[in-house]
C-alpha cells in the first residue's frame, strides 16, 4: 500500500544517538536528504544540527527493513555509523547545520538481503523565493522528531507535533534566515524537519480568496533551538541540555530550509577530494 504524504514525512526522520569512545553522549533528530551533483548524480545524506554531532565519533540510527515490495517492514535494525572524518558543516559557521554521508550504512548492507527503508527529502519541496514571499503571517507547521529522545519504539517512528508559525515566515526573524514556531521544543528535537503540511483551505494572494482542497507539503526548515526561562527569570536560547532548572517557553527557532541548497556544491567538492562518497 503506497505511503501517504504524512507517512512519508514520518519515514524521512529518525532518532540519532551519539557516542564518544563507546559512551552514549546525547540524542537528537536527523532526516534524510538527497543532494544533486554533477553529471546527473546524487547522494543521500543524514542532516541534523552541527551541535548534535559535536564531540561524538559514532552515531546509531535504527531503521525498518525493506520488505519484498520495497515498503517498511515490522523488522528493525540498528546501524552504527563511525565517523571517518568530521561531518560536513554548512559553509556559513553561524548556520547550525551539518550532514554526513550514509555511505557506511549502505556498505554494511552490501550484498545483504536486509536493506534499510527511509524516505529522502529533496530540493523539490523547499519553498522557492516566490513561495516564501507568499506565505501568510500564520501558517500551520508540523514537526517530526524525538523530543527528549522520545520515540515510538514498537513501530520505530518519531513523534509528530503540530503548531503554527510564531513569527512571519516570509520575514527573517531578528535579521537572520530563521523564523519561530509555536511548538514545545525539547532537547532531542534538535535537527527535526519542520513542514508546512496543510490539507485544508489556504489564502491565495493572487486571487485574494481561499483555495480549498489543496494539499500543501513543503519543507520549511530545521529546528535548532528553543528559548527557556532559567531559575533567575532570564530567557536563554538553548541548543542542548544544560545543568539548570529551566522552563520551556513553547517556542522554537527554525533555520529556513533554503540553507540546505548550499550542500549541493559543498558535497560535490568533498566527493572530488575523496572525503565523501556517493550513495545514489
């Protein structure tokens, strides 16, 4: 049975458990993304925040095994991905994004009957410049991830959360290519893809009316931080857990997905230098 658009969102994200010298370090969220390279080639990557990868030398991801029809089965397997080098960080060091090639995952399954199942996102669902300009001040958003490491272990699926944009997505929050969402964003949600997924009515700027029955599915961005209020009453933009008593503010900061486009040229450069491999 074909997956629905919502189910594809679920299977595009996974829990990432990081390790350093065999010791568990932290838990985050990542998603699968495919970049376009020269000569019609492409490569699949695992995307998350740069800070999720910091200080680790291995990550574990658990994925369903493909069944005979190429669909997700009820059997799961955990793959250990050792870092052969540093993750490929976004060329702008202020952008909290990084990717790793999933070549090692496929090398572990080379010649095996058990192949991992996942859905790759692509530039096709990243909003165009025109689409960003047409967004309304309030848009419905859906985040797929693992808050506090929470994960549906029985079905090997992440958690879905829904909310709205908390700042106008067509504008740059605080002058950066970011926007805020009205969602409870806990540690472990870092790296979660944030989608616009709407099956109802949406405002059409061209006609000045509402369009009914249109399914809109766009990758709007990647969660990387959420403000908290500490015990002194100070608002802190937290990217990862800290040793303090803090209250979540039910808000999250999202990097606009347009920044993923920078990885096309960057991964191409790493492939040519032999520091990254292709998984087509």
